[in-house]
């Protein structure tokens, strides 16, 4: 038999390219570490968010008077210059909303979420306010809707006069003078 030549050897004992195993262990460990950090971040975020919503801090009790809040909102409401259609709409939106909130407090009816017609029907069924007082309130709410939606406009002085009327009504509603 003829002699077969040996395959040439790589110089100096170089073995050539050897396949490397994929580092699954490293990938799994890094993934677990990232998941752990995300969970810790989520927990801290929820904990801080819940803590900031807490109405009391260090034994402080929450005793807010909703009538005082309404009075403060009404006092903060001013006619802003320049007085135009947009300012008038915003002013009467806030003014009528404050009155609606007061009516909700007095009657227990969901008046802030009702239309004028629904408010009128609700007030007619409620014995909390006298019929004449209800008529005055409905006239004002109707005027406010006209100013907000029909483009009518009052000047700033007239608007401030309405604010004073609403302020007097709030006091009457709170005290129950028109029951």
C-alpha cells in the first residue's frame, strides 16, 4: 500500500477555532438582577405615591369645612382684565359651579353633574329650599348658561354684583334660611 502523507499540523500547537458555549448563566443572572431592580423601583414608587396621598401627617387630623372652601373659592374669584367673552364665560362657569356645589351640600343631590333642566326638576322635588328661592337660583343658573353658551356678555361690574348675590345665597343656603 502506498503510504499516505500525514495531514500538515498547525504550527506551534495552535488548535484552531474551538466552539464557545453561549453564556446562558450570565444572561439569566443579569435578567434576574434587572427584574429585581425594576420590582424594587416599582415598590418604592407605589409607596411614595401612597404616602403623598395621605391626608394626615404626624397625627394631624383632616377637618376641612366644605362651606369654608366654597367661601374661599368665591373670594378668590375676581373679574380679570381684560374683560371679554372668554373671561366672562370662565367667570360664570366658576360662579355657577360654586353655587351648584353649595346646593349639593345642602340637598344631597348630584347637582354639579346635571343640566339646568335636571337641576330644576331635582330642586322642585327637594324640600330643602323654598319655592321662591329655587326660582331665584334657577334664574341665575339660566343666566350663567346663557353667558357661557349663548355668547351673551355682562360687564365686569355686573359680574361682580352677581358674585355678591351668590355669596349672600351661599350664606343663606348654609344657614338653612330658605328651607
